[in-house]
């Protein structure tokens, strides 16, 4: 038996306990919980086969009472002694995509980001469109290209047309960008024809991950009217390997910014709450932005209520992301298109003037939040290297 | 042993042989092939467990050589005698959603439809946007709400704002519409970072289904800027239970309309081919439109090449639909918003003036194409009843 040591100041103390899927070298994938710098193999520690699977979906589908019960059992377990065979150093295992994603929806819930993008994409119009303060604007992304941190992203090719060009051309994206976001994973699905009211959020949503919603701005700008972003986004979306349970984020709850005009009844919460999560964007080892999640206009519960108000079903593993997290300051923006104002105002990264991503660049998103024990809890990171395009001349 | 009788003029002769998933009363789902008015249980007839599963995905993932081999075996089998226990009258079985859908993409490949919608949604602008003739415009829909023919569609609720209203209101959609489309099912998936060239279409695409992409026009009109349709579409998409193999559609190949300007190289086919499929839209038993698929501007292979040119992976079960099939004539339009010109020019259905759908209405899409034997082959139908909204007052 082992007593797991949690280093002082660890972001993975007993008030966090995020779930992930890992494999020791040469072995099968299974579900684990991170504690300090270790991973606890839950199938081995709890003797429950639902954790011997290669994704979290089976456990997530068991519902919120079961999530609470397992969290209590894991807390008791790792506070005492854990069987040696169930404990692995996190540095010695491989981390995998934690869920099979059902549908992937991306919202647009930061007023600062939506206003910035409006100014950049539609310079002659009002930055916020008329619907923005009435509903959480969102759209469906590609679930089949969600990948885990550590997976290289290949620079996409596609059609691009700059405003001063007469014809579109084909080639590699010249404006490859990030979007730093928070994503929510549905645990208990809901039936077709049955909207999920805002107050049902705790029963439905299992946990949160960090999301990097890669965006090829030149492809997106040419294709996105009238049906929205498609190939400018669908090549890859990266997520963190650790799913932070919503219960671990209770201490991070804060009120959303004031919502004016008052939302329609189906979007009203007694006390709409967001999350006091500090994100960090690191570009080639240098911190270039610190997006504050607490600035997000629409709450996680409002996004889910909106997503289902038309009767759309949800399934275990559905992922909905917040959209880019941007604060009011330039240094709080979660996308390079905002940080560099459309590429017109480069920033200095590691001594070089930079706008969009180059091949070989590495981006790491990370995030922390207040934990229940008075310190902070972490999301781990989404770290990605940009690989060169495969078929640039095609 | 039974010799299956195919009635004269049947749309399900030996040159069709579509696949589906069925269950006899009280029994498990399994894969079958339709022949005349019968279904042949393939697990029972061929003794292969891949057909004993509740979806076609396992078989579809086996690849195009295997699809050809099974089609040859089934043709030989049903030309002779089939074990009695493997044959069921189609009227005595239940038909199910034939595949687990991976990602669902909806294109917008009819020039007539895109021009009509442009005139209706953006009356003060050019109907076709600048990108339309350069790329197949498309977007991701909700895979988790794809349902099979026979499943009621519950009228969605949501936010709507007519142009003359100051504030949006919440309630049931007042402009519930259909979109008659053809959908293509990916059999052999492709890896992330590996585009699928146009010439690889036959190796990748297993077959085609009819699709009704339900659309709440009032919800859609208010929400769709700038990220595209979301709740106006995500409540339901209905498909036919029979998947017509692409091999059965060889005799239906026709050239696409001329493509001018010439597409970029990745979209060029030696001889771009569409399909000479006649769709029929029946509203409460009366035929109200006959959309011709041969009018579609972008070919099925071009849509798949575009969808993947940025390196997006595809998976077995991915569904991509053509977008509404509309011909040049009003009576060839595949959506009621076009047939009734935005609801301003009602049509007479069963003696009544009608614009959009009422509760209790029934819509049936069907389609036929030339078959290899000189007659016609059928897709079966997508038949749906509109059920009243669940929470109209919320």
C-alpha cells in the first residue's frame, strides 16, 4: 500500500481529483484520477470494471449521484493508502482523449471576443450583432477531429481570398490561430423533445476541460457566409486530458457580468454563475495572454439550456465549449487575431515580432481556479506543436 | 428454401438491393437487404456475424472491396433460393436508423436553392454570395438528432423575431419547414491530415439515403448570424431506412451542370458526375414538388474532397447531405419556404391554402433513379408526422 504524497502548492490536491484516461507503457487504456504527480488506476483501486474502459463515457453515463459517490470514495481512498499496483507517476504514463465525443458545439459567449471579432471581420458594421445579448450564439463543430493535448496539429490547406485579391487561391493557411476556451462535457444525456432547464445543469454536466479551438482565419473569412465556420475550424480541436469534475469547481463560482437586457425566461437563473478560472496562453514558452473566464457573459447553464430548448437531444460525451475567452484588456485575449489586432499589430514573442502561427511553434494553454481547500486547482494543459502542411501545393 | 418474388415494376429489384437495419416483432435488430416486398436477414442468410449487429457501421467499415463482394453474393443468393428463416415481409418488421452517425455535415449545393434563400433571407443583396461558385458551402449539423423515417418530429420552440418586431419572443416555431435532400454515408474513414481526393470517392462512400433536414425558419433567421444555423436545424433530421449502395446508382450518373468559373484543382474531376434522381415531396398525401437531383451544382465527390481538404478526418458513419434539392421551377423546390416564396404565396394542399407546417401534418419524401436493369430503383421514403410542441408556454 502507498500513501500518495501531494506536494505543497500542487494544483492536483484532494479538492481537485480530475478524471482522465491513461495507459502505462505497453498496457491498455483505463480510467484514472490525478492526485499530485500521480495517477490512480480506478479499476485496480476500486475494483469496478466501468473504469477498465478506454473512455470515461461509461462512468459519465451513470449519472450525478454516482459521480458524487465515486468522488467521495476516491477522496477517502487517496486520503489513506492505495494499493501499490494502482499508483503510477504521471510522467510515466501516456494520457489519451478522455471521452468519445458525441456532438461538439462551440459557443461565442465572451462579449469582448465577439466585439473584437465583429470589428475585425465586419469593420463597417456594429461589432455585436442584434441577437448576441438575447441568446448564446453557437454552432456545431466537428466531433471527429477532437484530439488530446500532445497531438501535433497539421497546418491546414484550403481556399483563401484576401479582400484585395480577385480570385481565391488554394494553399496552406497563412493565418493559423488559437482559441483558448473552456469546454463542458455532458454526462447524463437528455431525450429528444425534452429541453434541459438551467437548474438541471448539475445533473447533466460531468466536468470541464480546456479547449484549443484551432482556427484558420483566412479560410474562415472566405467560407463563413452564410452558414458559418466550417473548414476554418474542422481540422482539429485540442482538449486537455484531465476532466475537472463540476463538484471541484464549486469554490470557483462567481456571478456572471450583469445581463442586460434581461434574458428570456428559459435563460433565467436565480443567480447566474460563471467560473473564476484564470487561463494562461503560452507561445513558444512565453506567456502572451491571461484570459479571465469570469468575464464570460453567458453562464454554462444558460448555454446548455439554450442548446436544448428546441428539443435537441444530448448524449453522454457531448462537448460544448464556451468560445474564446477574452477579457477587456488586449493582454487578456484568447486568440492571436485579437492579441495582434488582425495581424496588424505584431507582438514580441521570444525576441521576435509575431502575428499568426509558424510551423514548429508550440502553444500551451493552462488554467487554475480557486479550490475548496483554500488553494488553487489546475486543469493541466493543452500543449500542441504545429506541424507543416501535408499537401501545400495540391 | 424460398424463391423471392419481385413484383413487376418494383423499385427494389436485383439492381437495387439497399441495406437497412430491421427487427422482427420482439427480436433483436440486425442488418437486412430489401428485395421486392421482402427483407433478407443477412446474418441468417450468409452466416456472417457482422450483419447480426444493430447498425451497418461494422460492415461499412470493411471497405469497398468487401462491399462489392457482399453485393455479388447477395445478388447470387436472391436470384436463387434463400433459407425460409432469413426472409421477412417488409410490412411485418420494424425499420431502424441504419447507422450510428459520426459527424453530420450539410451542404448547400443547389444553385437554385441557394439563390432562392439568398433572395428571401437577404433581399437587399446579391442572392449568391461571392464564395458560392468557388466551393461547396457547408456546415456541421447535429449528429445526435438524426432519426429514421416514421419518427414523429416535435415542433421546436425557441427565440424568434420578425423584422417588424422590436424584441425577440419565445415560443413554438411558426415557420416549420422541410428540406428535401440526398445524404451520403462514409464507409471507409480517412485519417486526420489526409485529404480525400475526388477520385477516391468510390472507395470511401458506401451509399446514399434520403434526408429531410427539418428547419424552423423563424428561429434560423434570428440566430444564424454570424456563425450559421444552429437551433433552427438541430432539433431533428430524418433519414430513410434504406441505404442505396453507390454501386446501385451507377446507371443514374449524369454530368453536373457546367461549373463556371472552373473549380480549383482539388475540386476538379475528369468528368464531374451527379445523379439523375427524381425526388418527390408529398404533403398530407398530395404531391407538392418534384425536385430533380440532376440539377445540383456540386458533385458528391467534390463535396467530400472539400470537406476533407483541410485535413479533417472522416469516420465510418459520417453523413454528409447535399442541401435542399431545388430545380429551376417553383414546382421543383425542396423546401416550403421556396414553394410558397417565404410564406407570401400559399399553395393549395388538399383544398386548403398552406404555407408552413401545422401540427398533425405528414410529410413524405421519396425518390427513384434509373437502375442497371433498365427500370427504376427506389430509395423508399422518409415519412414524418409533426407532433405539437412540448413546452410552448415556457
